[in-house]
């Protein structure tokens, strides 16, 4: 086993480092489906046979300046709304079928948004079959007369094929016919009317150059990739989406009430091609039988009703057609029993699930998870195509992430040069799908830049060509000659012919005709000749007996030798069988261990993916919080700077206001002090003047006639002067001072001179009168000086003399 593994390394240097041969770009074709309603708005227009133009719908602005832009995309060929399925098949799929029969692989997949016509293109509709039934019809039309009998070719579980002799194949057929399972023979039978119109292809297309010295067998399989798991649609077990798991007490298990169907795993064969391990592969002998197998799996495929499509495919469907072929032997009768001469080619027809936006499909729950997995697998496909294009265009050596998705991992060999790759981009021209169609167009444009190595032709077997028909012609000529001779000869006839050939050497018989009754010569001569012939016959018999005895002795010796050799061989075989049994047990143990390890690896990969997702989410959350913290710090700094500016501005403002108020208060106090000083000076002057004069009591008439002497008016009280609307001026005072006089308490005027101290009373009355007059004079002078806006809050009351 170690030696076998050493022969097939994981990364073969010769295969990957082989000199680069011719390459072909991935063939990308575009098909535009018709609108469901004629009055719908259209955003895609076919310009010519290789160009389409997509423009934004009304009310949609694609650029910031508000301008519309029409974008054109080029394809290998564009099929409009009126193109029939046959024309599409002749251009896209027919070359892949021709390569399949010539021993080359091919991959054809449909890509587009939900509701763009992918399944219709691949499967077709009643009365108008799609690419898949037309491919099957072309295959069986081409290899029909050269098909091998059932079980001559037998597929193994490692993506290989073995060839059996006619006897083993007959035993397999008898064993299968003995089972109660209904057989699917290749004879003409009644076709299911549900799909009879789809496979009723009238054009009878076939490959012109088919190797007539080969025998062929067709095997089909059908899988789906759902939520990144692979399921076999042809498996006979129950395929319920919800399957209860019961314990020994006939009650559902609480810890796992429902289990999904068993998924399949991907493996790599000895030629480094990927295959689905344990997948059901059915040998078919006609178009009807093959399409019946497909239709059986199609009923199990997952579809759902969404807002965009009534029957939306929720999984990627992969229908694989394998063609096994081997040359006839030198006689042209039987299959050459050499496994190295067997060629196994494969054509994969993939119906991808449509990409969709969940806000348009209104998906929830399982539908939302399905849409996420579909978009994730399609995104992985786009990433692989982008990395391939970058490696080829710029000479880089980036690793293509095939293993990120089961879809890309299964078909990675095609992109590495194991066959042709064709893609049909299906688009719906309605305006609602504008953004999705734009993404599809960009992906298609990028895919056309990827080049795939051209597959090499298979080597010739080295036998003489035309041996099948030469053998057939020989049989026909032999049958014709036997018919002329009176029918076929058997073994007894052949023995008699050999005896006649031996008797031709005997003496010839004389004439036996008796003409006379007295003739005595004829009979003696005849008796003599017969005796000689009898003696010769006895000698031949004795020699034949001796030869038989010698031959029997030789046979006995040969039989004894064979028996001894058989015993020896049986002993060796028993020993080898014991070794093989031990190796098989070890191999089964290793396979179980490999399955366990692969299961663990898959779990670890899923766990690593979950951890990576959590890490990415945490990193995004950390980055968002860091950005938020930085914004908060910057906002805080700006706020601090703003507050500092406001504080400085407010401080300056209040300092100026305080200085202004202090200056105003100081000026006010100075004015008050100055007014008081002036009053005191005037009062002092009045008092001094009054003391120097003789005190006499003036009469009322004298007081009225004598004008009051006014002192120098004090400076105007501080105030603001405003202009009025009438042209005048108004004064607004900030301070108003009111002068009041009070008579001294406890003093009374004496009217009669008979009081004890008339001089003191007279002096008091004179002082009081002088003080009153001074205060009145000061107020009058101040009032005349300040103007009409000055008002007295209180007038001093003059006492009667």
C-alpha cells in the first residue's frame, strides 16, 4: 500500500510542471429571456450577435452627477428572445458532446439571477427540450450500434472503470434479472408522458466520426449541492427533509429530534480528478432511460416559492454523464481485456441556483439561510475566477480558494486543464433585476479573460482499424457459403469429410458391372481390392489405436501434472487470499480511519470557519468601537477648545464690563463728590455771607420783591442724551439726588420778645430761614441747569414765619 501511494503522489510534479500547451478561453454565451408582460420596462437590449447593452431604468441614477450611462458587454455569442433551443444547442453543447465521444471532458453551467431562465435552458419545456435531453439524444444516436452489453463495463468506487468478459457480464445480468427490483432495460418501452415531449427530438443529431472499433457504455448520476452539502438524488433511501431519529424506547431522541439526509464527500482519484464518493451511477442504454433517471432525481431536487420565482431552485443541480469506451480485440469480436486501454470521459451539466437579494425575495428562516449559502457559493466561484484571471494576467502565483465551496472544489480539475468549460449567462431584461443583471454581466466579462489548457488527445491502441466490419463481413460471407452448401455443417460432417480425405489414398475400386453369368474375373478382382483396402484399413485402425493410446497416456500425464500444479497454485492462492484478506481488513480499517479523520477535519474546518467569522466580526466591532472612541476623543477635544474659547471670551467680556462699570462708578462718585463739594462751598459762602451781614427779619413783601441770589450751578449730572422724533433731545439720568430739609426737633419759635433768650431764638430762626433758602436756591439752580427732564421726587415744606 505504501508503494501504491508512492506511485500516485498528492502533487505530481510532471502533471503540474508540464510545458504549457495551447489554451482556450472560457466560452461565455448570453441568453436573454423574453419579458413576462409586454408592458414591463426593459433595461437590456441586444445590439448585435455578440453585444448587449444595459441601461439604468427610469428614475435610477447611477452616478452622482445624475447622468444616465449605457454600458455594453461583449460575449462569444448572444442569443435573443426569439432563439430556439436547437440553435443554442448546436452552438454551445454540440461541441462538448463531440469531445465526450472522443474521450475528452466538458463542463457546461448556466449562471444568472433567480427567474432568468436557467432551468428552462438546461431542461426545457414540453415540446421543446433543453440542452440536457438533446445531449443525451445526440450521444445515443452516435453510439447506438456500438454499445456494449450491460455490465461489460463496471465502475468502481474510486472513479475508475473495469472491463469484464462476456461470461461475467452474463452472470451479472442473470443475477440482476433474478432480483425483484424492476429492471430498466434498454429495450423500447412506454415513455412517461410527463416528459415524453421533452425528449422527442426530431433532428436526429449525431457525431459523424465515431470510432467503430470501440464499444461504449453510458453511466449517469445526479447530485445536488444544498447549503454546501452534497446529496445523491438517485439514492434509493428515503429522502425526507425531516427524518425522525428514534431510540430504543420508541420515542424521539430529545437531543437530536430530526436528522438531515446523509451527505456525500468529495475524493480525489489516482489521476487527481475530484469525484463524489458513494454516488449512485446508473448504466443506461437509451435516451428515454437516461432522461427517466434524470426526471426521477429532478423530483427530489429542492425548490421553493419565492417572491421572484414560483419554482425557484434552492440548490445547485449537477447531472454527470460518463462515457466508458474500450477497443475490440484483434479479431473484432470481444472487448480488449486491458484496463489501460479503457477511456472514461465525463460531461457535467450544472444548473446553478440563482443569486438573489433577500430584501427582494422577502426570505425568512430556512429560505434566508438558503439564499445566504447560495450567494456564498456563487461568491466563491467569482473569487476563484478572479484569482485565476489575476494569476494568468499578471503572472502571480496566488492560491485559488477551490476548497471554500463544494461547487468549486468539485470542478477545479476543469479549470486546471482537464476539459472545456462553457458558461451560459441567462438574464432577465426587466428593470427590477437591473442591479443583479449588472453584477452578472461584470462576472461574465471577467470569466472570459480566464484561459483553460486544451485537453490532449487520447493515445491510439495500435490495433488494425476496421476490424469490426471485416469480422462482420467474414461472418456474412461464411453464412452465405454455408447456405449454398445446404446449411451449416456439424462435427460429424467434418469427421466424415476427414475420412473421405483419408480414403482417397486407398486403391481405386475396379468396375463391378457383370455382363455375363459366366464372368469369373470381375468378382475375384473386386475381392482382391477389397481385401487390400481392408488390410490398409486395419493398419490405419491399429495405428489410430496406438496414437489414441499414446495420446491418452500423454493426457493422463498432463492431467497429473496439471493436478499437481493446481494443488500448488491452490496453496499459493490460499496464501495470497489470506494476505489479501488481511490487507482488505487493514484497508477497511484505514478507510474507516480516513473517514473519521476526514469527518474530524471537516468539523475542524467548520469550527475554524466559525471562529474566523467570529474573529472577523469582533475585529469589525473593535474597529468600529475604536473609530467611535476616536470620534468621541476628537469631539471632546473640540468641545474643550470651544469651552476654553468661550471661557476666555466670557472672561474678557466680563473684565471689560467690570472695568466699564468701575469706571462709570468712579465717575459717578467723582461727580457726586464734586457736586457735594460745590454745595458745601456754596453753603459755606452763604453762611459766611449771612454772618457778616446784620440779621434782620425781612418782610414778606421784601422777600417777594427781592430776587434770590443764585450760586454757581453745579455741573450737569451724568446722563445719556437721545434725539427724539420731533427733532429735540431727551436726557436719561442714571442717578437722581433729592434734597430734603427737616426742622430741628425740640425747637420752637418764639413770637414774643418776652422770651428769656431772644437773641438765640432769633439766631435759630434766622439760621433755619437761611438754610431753607439755600436748599431752595440750590434746587432751583440745579433744575434750571439740568433742563426740563429733571423732576423732583420731593419738595421741602417751608415753615410759616
